[in-house]
């Protein structure tokens, strides 16, 4: 699979010729709604087996081979060029595909209201072949220790058809937000814990869930050990009943990291107790904060490196957002939140306002600025093929379990095309 960044003068016709594919193949892979009006800076995936590389000044077979994880001799043989020949600038070389990596993929599916929307259900149906786990978000804890389920619609049939394991996501959400008092009650009240775990096991058995996933956020710092002890207790009971147990972890860079989101999450204990964890490596740029990349590669790597210092790689899901944000400028703390948008919507908006998409190489994230019809200035950060490839490379480099998507339903076709071309999805759980 090739990633092509649109430059001035490009057309869908010229790009197709450049890579020896049809225009229809590019349009389909990228779900282009305006193929004759591409945006400069837009990242396209080109559906080819392997990729092409255009020789630059100073390149040699050896330097190019090192860049793509192959050998100089193989490159020379595949391209039918003697190894001792110099390479003229601009020559197109074919780079054979590398073997696929086996990895697991989880997708959270959040619904609003009493039913799963037809659009979300269709999205899950289409992408279920690329998932190991599906986590309807979320089962909420009632005051009596029972569970309030999310809408489930046809999820279990979709999962069965595609050999996807169902994840029972339990949160301390109350009244629409994470509630620290409810979380404290869960981890400190023994009688309440027993009732809750009884109900979780009953639901998991009756619905045929595979994994029970605890996403407890904003717990008070003083309840860190209480949470650890609760997880040990839950793990014992769930394992005895044949269920896996996993947790979601705030994106910490060290054990000492301060802040309401972080302090009660003990990476070392979660790594020891849980079957796997999801690192919530996103929301550096968030709806209530200033304009920033949502999941910049540097901080993401720092979180993963800390996790690897206290738990094995094969227990770690890298959290990945499938969205971006549009901020109205100037940013004012406590002002109107940024608008969440899909990567496809971000591209459409750049086209509407006739602005070029930029790319922050340090953050490995695309962005742009525009002015709307009312004269308001905006800044947009989102995900594209390049940014998701950086995360895929990180997973492969460090041997992580896989990627967990927050959240399904937002249109990002390039993600799924790249995933399919590079990974064998682990369906054995």
C-alpha cells in the first residue's frame, strides 16, 4: 500500500498513471466524494501490493533498502537493475511488500439514545472483519450494583458472523460523566463490590461476552490501592468463570505523574493483574483545550515506553482516535468546545475553504487553518494515512498487542485500507 500526498498540479488521472492503478481503485480506497477536486496536502492511499519509491539525490540501493527493511540485492533483482549501477534521480523503484504482522484490534462503539443508529451498526458490520474485540460503550453501574446496558441491537450477531469477541465495558459514568464518588464506592465497599461482580458475571454469561473491561476514570488518588485490590478480586472471580479481564489506562509517562485522570491508575499492577490493557493515548488536543494534535507520536511513544517498563508488550493495546477537532480561534479556556470531526469531514472542510493541508513532522499529524463565512478563524487537527501509519509502525516496532480504536463510526477509510495491507487480524482470544 502506497501513501501519496497531493501536490499542486496533481489530478486523480495523473496519480493513477504514476502508480499504474486505475482512477476507480483510488476513488474506492479513499471514498473520494470529489475526485476531481483534490486538496493540496491530502494524503491518499494507493491500493497496490507493495509500493513505489522515487529515487532522490544521494540515494543508493543500500540506503533505500535500509529504509524499507529489505536488501540492496533484492531491490536490484526486483527492479531488474544491476546492483553496481548508479540510480538517476526520479527513477521509480518497486518495493516488495513486507510480511504481514499479526496483531489484535479492538473497537469501542458508543451510542446515544436507546438504539444503535443504523449508520453505526452498518459501520460495525463493514469493519468487523478487521476487529478482534468489539466493546459497546458502556455498561453503567446503578446505585444497587446492577448494570444499565448500552444499546446492543445486532452487535452479537455481527460479532458471531465475523469471529469477533465481545467486550463488556464497565464504567463509573453517572449522569453523563465519570463520577469519582461512584468509583470510590465500587473500590471500597465490599458488599457493593460483591453485588456488582455477581451482576457482571450474570450479564457476561447470559450475553456471551468474552472479556470484562473496566474503564474507571477520575478515581481519587487515595483510592489507588483500593482500585488495585478490586481488580485482583475481580480477576479471580472472572477467571474462575472463564472470562478475561482488561482495563483502560490514562496516558501516563511515569508512575509519579500527577492529575485527576492519572494518579489512581497503577500501570505495574494493571500489567500484572489484567489480561491486557488499553492505553488511552489520545486527547492531548481535546474539545475543551487549546488547538493541538490529538495523538502526537512523541508523547504517545513516551507513554508506551513507560508502560513497557512495567508490563509485557503483548498485553498492550495502543489507543488510537478516529477523529479530529475544529477549534474556533482565539481559544478561550471555558469557552465553546472544539467540534469533533471525522478525517473525511476534515478533508471536505479544507476543500470547502480552499486551504492547503499542512503536516507537522514532529507530531506526525495533519492540520490546517481557515476563516469561515462569518470571519471566524479556525484551526483543525485530525488524522490521516501518514499519522495512522506512524502508529502502525510503532506497534510493529515494539511488538505491541495491537490497536484499540476510540471510537467506531467516524469515517476514516485510509485507516482500514492500511490495516488490511499490513496486518493479519488475530481472531484467537
